[in-house]
C-alpha cells in the first residue's frame, strides 16, 4: 500500500470559521466539498482537537472562506498552525460578517452554513452544512492544495487529514519554522540572512526557526 | 445568495467503482476527500439515484480511480453520463482488480476502500471508507474539475452535487451531445463537419447531437 497515492486527491484551501461567544475563530481546512445541489449543502472535515471544532459544535454554524492564489500566505501560517484558543487569529487581517459568520476579506468567495448533519470518524467530524448564504469576493483562481505545496512550498498541519510524516531529506541544510513548518533551504546560508528576515509563509522572525 | 460561489471549491475527477454480482460498475465522482490520516479514510458523495450507489450499499466496498490530465476524456463521457444498470461501462477500457475492486488502468492512482460509516443527505449518501489498498499508476498531474471544465470544456451530470442549470447563451449556434452534454460551438458550422466526426469528449457520432 503506497499512501502517497492519497496525495493525488485534489483539494482547495479554505479557512473554516465560527464564533466563540462573539469572538471570531477559525482554522485551515482542505477537505471541503459540495454534497447536494438542491438544497445546496457542503461538508467539511474538522479534527476534534481543533478549537474551531468545539465552536462549530456549540454554535451549529460554520463558514468557509475560499482562498485564492493571490490570498496572503500569512493567512495559512496563522490559521493553519496556531490555535484559536489563546490567539485572535483575525488580528491584522480584514474580515466582515457575511451570512452571520466571520469571513476573511482577502479571499475569492465565502459559503456560510448551518449544521444539519454530521458524521463522526476516528479523529475528525464531517459537518454537513446547509448553505445559508454564499457569494464571490475578489477575482482570481482558487488556491488549490497542489498550488500551496508546489508554488508556496507550504507544509501540512499535524491535525490535517492529509498529514504524513516527512521522509528524511538529503544533506542540504534545512531550517524549519516552528510556527508554520515552512522549510528554508535557500542558497544563502540561514545564519547569513539579515536579522529582519521573516518567514515568507507566516511572517515570524528568524528566532522561530530551528535546524532540521 | 450567489450560488456561483460554490464553483470556487476545488475538486478532482474520479471514477467511483464497485461490484454488481461480479460485474464491475462505476460512476464519475468529484466530491471525494481524505478524512483521517491514521487510519487512512476517504469519503465520497454518491447520488442515491446512481446504480453504483446500490452496489456500494450491497457490497460495502468502493474504489476511487484517480483520473489524470491525460486520461482519456471518453472515460468521463461513459462513466459520467450513462447508467451501469444496463451498460458495461468498462467495455473498451482496460482495468484490473486492485485491492479487491475494479480500477481503470488509464489513471494516475487508485484507492480501494471498505465502507465503515455513512451520512445521509437530502439526495446523496456520503460513504466513509477505510483504505484497504492504494497505489500510484501512470505518472502525471491529477485532473481537476477546473481542468475538465476549462480545458476539456466538459459538462456536469444532473446527478452531481455541483449541478446547476446553465444560463442561456448568446446567439452563437451551439450543438449539444445527448450523451455527455459536450457543447460544440466551433468555427465550422456543425452541419459542415464530416460524417465521421465524433464527440471529442465521449466519442459518439453526430447523430447524438441536437441544436441548443
């Protein structure tokens, strides 16, 4: 069984949001799909360890913000690799309430849903949402998971359905971002990078990197 | 509510297969995604009117054949717009039994599953499958739903989650394939095309086309 075959499934990149007693919360989701056309429903798979999972359970609502290829990659670093429990992930990013739910502005579309069903799996809950409101935002192509990995060189959160531990790399020196997992293996040695260099994915400083 | 926002979700193109008393059956699916990584599980959404749905219910097994950009578009015409009830869709296409299920050869990967859960929705069942076997086949990029629509100019089956009735087009004469819905609007008038011209998507002759 060659589990790399699972990488051949195609996904988009979404921020799945909800409310925590009036505070917006959210996390990155890839596993989201339309299920029925009339009524329009979508399903999203969320790991039960994610704080956003608890908030969707409590409010019975979620929204998907659909990221585009030109959406700020820092959104992925912030929403994909930190927890909403202690952090206001929305700080520094524009957002609006659309269809009663928080939606990031730097995106191409949104889909706001009421939970009408769910399926429990070993680690994740698949929430089925009836679409209450949806609309287009900025123009542009959807960011696909393949684009995120191939073009943005992004990593996968340990809580994602698609997480598989990396095989060891060759001898080239690689530095890894503690926050988002971005791997720096550029031509300039890491120590020689300027002090104000920041992670191109999530925006934290050099002090958040460690040698792999 | 602008339902075109739902088109911004990203999908691959898969053939979901099963057995009907020893006879291979299958249909096109777009809504498929990995749900958990350990154990590896995937979910697929299948319309209850599809014959393949009945076969998955009865056997408790399904496989996903992952199409690539170079897979024969006739696979989509045959598996997406006809019924397995009366037709051997596999005739003329190579396939092998992998992980106990029929898998088309002209593809980049396969994932064979045992059903371990399901979620009923108004028109579709979301089957949760534990991966029994998976592997890579031909090299190449996965065919995405966007590629299918933009490059292959493909249509959506009325049974698909993503189906929305087309808005009327302009004045250009368009001929539509009865089998797969492919729309011909080329520079050469349809009547002037040679008699042996066939639908570039599903391969049927001119007699299967009607003026839109």
